């Protein structure tokens, strides 16, 4: 499984955009702009009509994408049409994954899998198709770790990583279940201090990361990161990478609302991506270096 390689040599910048927002063709250009700007992994949102875990910015992006005609099959076409050389992760909700195989498409077989279920049941058909088009991992915000075994099994079968989101309130048995099943990286949800002071950011991030210190998987921190300075402070506090969504979706939304040319919006996204990646690199340079013996 390959997502960990994106974190191997330097802190990873992991941007998010909703696929198909505000249109199929514009979204292709926007995702490719993020890759040019230094993205190490790109999270692509597959829209779901009830995105319970998302804030208003992402919800609006999902609405725009759905109104432009995005569906699971269209999403897979989108991934195939992308011209990027970075790992791609699908972020979506379990209902879409589970129901994908219920159609009668000729491309979906009804052969039995190892668990005895037919291939048209459960998450296996979706994961098989995702792997075929080049998706390397999944993030499923509404899937409890206690219920993730069928998806983990399908990911193992087809070579995908399964990323879990660890909130500041995630502890105890639930945290242990995630540890048993996570691969690729863990999405650490950390709160930025409201004052923006370095101490606030460092304390919040270090507290979140400290709980995961025994996890042998990269820790990417997200939640409220909007600037290169934010990225710098998060990485200097010990994160292996930063995940940025709303700050990028805002650029897409503003461009759409203003009727700006797609290439201009793409340039803004590329510049913001470079700012965030450069900030992460600065943060890595500020970490205390281990003493040589």
C-alpha cells in the first residue's frame, strides 16, 4: 500500500476539492493546478446528498458538484481523465460505497468473494472500481471503526489504504479499533487556537499528536489550516503533513460566483498550494534536530 510514501522524505501537503465543483471540466483543471503547486496526495470528494460531517463551505461545494451531474460512475471517469502524478484518495460516505454494486451494470460481476457475499453486495464493487481507475485510498467520515471490517477487507484485496479521521474526542476502544485498521495516514482533526498565537496552535496539535505517538502511520493534521503560516506551525509541532480543504474550496467558490475564467482560478489555486507546501517545509526545518552521538 502506497500512501505512506508521500510522507517519506518531507511533510506532505494534502489538499481537498470536491470533484466536479463547479463543473467537470473546470474541476479537472483545478485539481491539476493543486498538483502543480506541490500537492503530495490529493483528496477528491465524491459528493453525497447528506454530508453530515462537513461545514458550510464544503457542503456548498458538494451541492455545486451534484447540480453539475456528479455521480459515482462520473467520479471514476473524472479520476481517469485527470493528468496528475500524485496519489489520489476518495473521500465519501459509506452509503454511496455500499450501494454502488446494487446496479445491473454489465461491468459488475456477481461472483462470490471470500466472505461468501456476492460481489454486488457491500463495499467490494466500489473498491474494485476505485482501484481500477487509480484511487489509492479512501476516507469515509461516517463509517465507525467498529463497522469497518468489510471495507477494510475489500481495501486489502485490491490494495487500497483506509484512512480514519481522529477527532480530539476520539479515545479509548474507538481509538484502538482505528489503530488496528488504519493504513496510509491518519487524518488528525486538531483545533487551531482562536487567537492564532503560536502557543495555541502548538499545544492543540501536540496534544492531538501525543495520543497517537505509538501509531506507526503518518499523522496528517487538518481543520482550519488556511495559510502557509498555519501549515508551518502545525508541522513544526510534529505533524507529518497538513490537510487543507475549505481554504481551497473558497477560491473555487469565489471564482464561480464572480464568473472568473477557469485558468485564473486555477492560477490562484496553484499559488495557494505552493504557499501551503512551502509553509509545511519551513515547519519541518524548525523542528528540533536529534542530537548526534
